[in-house]
């Protein structure tokens, strides 16, 4: 299969006062055409920053890409000019940003906001863009008759569908969706995920789905990458990660969840908290919370090793 | 087991420019001592308003509230002050609910000062140390400020503060919703331990169904200000009776590779709570709705041993 995108050893830092936040520390993964990868992890793990890195949108001057490559069909996006990137963004790669409720403009109609991107990024005339925008509205389950309404007339779930319509209007090859359903109620989330799945299958779009919800990942992803303190500590197919998690952190995440389909008397939390990203240990950043770590884990850099075909972990105790 | 809290036909309406907003509309429940009643439902269905009104943080529009068998619906200021000692609340966002200019110790002992519980400064200090260790906060953090701490520790402060006056009843309004799962599990365990040790009674508000299942003895499902189902936790999950509950449970994404679930996809979204029509409030989204559902409000009926639901076709609908 053809690799659509390949991220290699991506490193991103933020200057924060006198300190340096090491937000992304050597992230590598690749994604084939038409597939969806789930980027999961807890608050501050570096999921959003990784996505911004791929889009070459890391906020300067505080943020800086310190290294790595983002190969999109073999071309490194990080070496492109901002002008070239503007063409790529919205047209071939588009992103749904975290906190989406603020990304619609209150003074334009929802229909025009979908049409605008089409007009900008494709050769469509204004009229053609309007027709296409109406078609996109229907696809995400909003009657085209509501084209001329404003965002405030829409509920949260409908606004989110408009945002998805904008992101998909130009038929991008890659969609990066950062927590697209986190703010929605479960019944609405189920509707939106169902719709995203249908559109993805129809358009053969590849997706990077960012979420902290392991349930959502199971719904829509083929592959999973688990992030912790700016690194992918485990990755593999959905089945590998869910049926045979090997990194102690991944195991811990699954164990700490209350289960809907079985009874648990007592939850098993992961002790402690994520290390300070301005002061990461030399070795494994999970060591201080890990039930199987010993002294050497703290000092030795953990390399990503393949433990079965396509299943990688960063843990010397388990590989 | 004795009943600690009882709420009868509680209503809380808000005046808005478009008419009366029925945030809580005729809600009744009772909670036995040392048990947890979970309240679930979608955003805006009235969970927080219910909690706040039951606690007298909001004045009720109608209905009755009983605490330890006494009618406390219309208490005067002095009685309310006494009542407050026994009823506390923990909020979702520990950050915005904690005074940023106070250090951890001062936040925790503030209620003790207000109620003049401790006779000396030394006693206050001892109490602070005791409370901090109860909730698993290291005493070296006593002089830290909330912004210096992570979400899990901030929520521990919220818990410690709620415990300060040794209350009997605590309303927990989304106490773990802002936390990561590994930290959420720490806090849920803490709350369960405290409940056992101190004989606490909880009203636990959340939109997370896995959490509510884990923590509750009984569950109240709300929809647009109304209770649509009220049952023991096992019964609700084993045999949800209301079509909305059925859809809600089927929509939970379960992180288990082998779990196959039948999904009931609802159309449309929650309607407006302002001046609702006299009909079933779920009818517009209900796949099983019939004519009567749009004309008449369903009454709450008991379908078994304390398994109540408000649906014209209770027991006849199974969307799953
Ligand atoms: N503009 C910024 N300036 C300084 N630090 C930043 C900035 N943006 C992000 N960070 C830091 O980088 C780290 C990674 O943040 P990021 O937002 O990528 O995490 P995330 O995994 O998306 O978390 P969440 O689940 O909360 O969205 C965090 O420690 C965060 O505080
Ligand atoms: N002070 C107020 N004035 C007017 N309307 C209010 C007020 N407080 C709440 N409401 C309305 O009452 C309804 C119930 O709100 P409430 O906050 O109780 O819902 P909730 O179930 O807690 O939602 P969430 O899950 O989002 O916290 C909503 O429609 C809300 O807009
Ligand atoms: Mg993020
Ligand atoms: Mg609320």
C-alpha cells in the first residue's frame, strides 16, 4: 500500500519564560491511503502539537520545530514555504481544530462559510461553490434549505457537522481531526462519528483522529498510536493495541477505565502524574509511575522496537 | 438503611425573554443514607440546576425538599446555615471553583473558619493536616496555590474542603469530568473510600455513563428537565425501559475490541426547554413515537420493584 503521510522523528519545543517545554520528542508514524490512525493520550501528551507540526502551523515565536520530516506523498512539508503550505492546507490536507465551537465566524451564514473554502482552493465559480456547499450540507445531514442561517441558530452538534463539512468540502486526501466529538453528547457523538465514517469511506479520505477517548478510537480507527510526554510509546493495529497492549502505560490506561460491559468493584489508577515537560528524564518518561520499572529505566533512552509485525513499543522491559 | 434526602415534585424555572425555561420540571427522588444516586443526561437537561436547587443554592419554583425526615423547603437564614454544614458540593472544574489567591491550606480550612468550628489556631492547623492526608495531598503542598497544581490535586482540594465540616450529604457535580482517566480513577477510588469511612451519601452528577454505572447504587436519567427513568443501577443497565435510555446506552463507545453493540441512532437533537409543550419531551426524536406521544405527557409508572419510567409504551418498546 502507498504511504500517504510519513512523519519521521518530529521534535517540537516551546519557549516558556526561561524554560523549554519539550512538547513533541521524536514522533514517527505513517499512514496509508484511506486509513485512519487514532492519536490518543492524556492532557499535555503532545497530540495537538504533533498535528500543528504536520500542518506546519506551530505558533511562532514561542513554538519551534526542532527537527524531523513530514513526508506527504514523499514531499517534506516542513521545507515548504508558507505560500506553498497555504495551497496544501485546505486543499489536500485539512484540519478540524480542538475547541471547534470558536472556529465558525458568527457574521457569515454557514453555507457561505462552506463555499468560501471551495472558492479559495478550487477552480469553482461562486455559483458552483454554492451548489457544492449545499451538497456538502446534505452529506453531513443538514438540510440545504438552512444554507442562509447563521451559526448561532445551530445547536452544538450541527455546528460541529458544519465544521466537518468545511474540512471535507475540498475533498482533502488527509483530514486531521483534533477531538472533533469531545464537546458533544454521546447520542450526538454517535451520529457525527457515523457520518464521518460514511464520508471517509465514500471519499477514501485518510484520517488522523486525535482523542483521549479509547472508545471513540475503537469506533473509527484502523491503527492506534498512544502518546505520552511527547512520544509515541506504543503503536499498532487497533486489534494489537486493544487485545494485546504491551506498554505498561497503555495497559494502565485500559485498566483505569470504568467498564460499561463488566462490573468492577474498584478501579486501578495509574499512580502519580505525567512528568513536567520542561524537565523530562533522560530515560523513560513513564518510569516514575511504572509498576515494572527499575533504576535503569530512568536513565536509559527507550528506543521504539517492533515486537510483532507492525506493533511497536518504547519499553526495554517488554521488548 | 434510612432515607437521608427526599425531593418531591421539585421545579426550577428560569425567566427568559422567550418565556419560562423549565430547567427542572417535577422531579422526585429519595436517597438512602450511605448510598449514591447518579444523575445522568445530556448537556442542558437540568442536572446541575437539580443539584443546586436541592442544596438551596437556587430557590426552587415549587416542590418539597426533606433532609433527615424534616421538611427543609422553606428554611430561614439561621436554619439554612445549619443545613449547609451537612450538605456540601464538589464542582466539575476545580480550578475556577477555588480562590486563586488563597493557598491550599487556607482554602481547605475556610469553611471551618466561617463556622467557627475550631477554638484555636493550632486546632485549625491540625485539622488542615488531617484533611490533607485524608484526601491524599502531601502536606508539603499546604502553602502552594491552586494554579501550581495539576487537575487531580486541585480536585483533591475540592474534596477536602467539602469534607471540612464533616457533612452527611455531598452533591458531586461532574467531579471527574475534567480529569484524565488515570487521574479520574484515583479520585473515584478516593470518593468511594471516603463514602465507606464516613458514611457519606452522594448525589453524583455526570454525563459519563461508565462512571455513573461504577459509582451509583441508583440512577436517575433526565431529559429536558424531566426524569424519564429511575432505577437501581443493575436494573437500568440490564433492562433499560425508556427508548431514550436505550438509545443513550447504545451510543456509548466501548473501548473493548470484541464488544459488538447494536446502535440506535437518534435523529435530531434535544429541543428547547422554554415553554415546552404538554407532550412527551422526547417524542420528536423517538423512533417509536406514536400519536399519543405528541399529545399527552406520559406519567411516571413503576414497572417493577422501584424501576420507574415515564413512557406511554413502557415495557413495550425495545429499540435494542
Ligand atoms: N503555545 C504554547 N506555549 C507553551 N507551551 C505549550 C504551547 N502549546 C502547547 N504547549 C505545551 O506543550 C505540551 C503539549 O501540549 P498539547 O496541546 O500538544 O497536548 P495535547 O496532547 O493536545 O493535550 P490536550 O489533550 O489537553 O489537548 C503541553 O505541556 C503544553 O502545555
Ligand atoms: N441562571 C440561569 N438562567 C437561565 N437559564 C438557566 C440558568 N441556569 C441554567 N439555565 C438553563 O437551564 C437548563 C438546565 O441547565 P443545567 O446547567 O442544569 O444543565 P446540565 O444538565 O447541568 O448541563 P451540563 O451537562 O451542560 O452541565 C439549560 O437549558 C440552561 O440553559
Ligand atoms: Mg490537544
Ligand atoms: Mg451541569
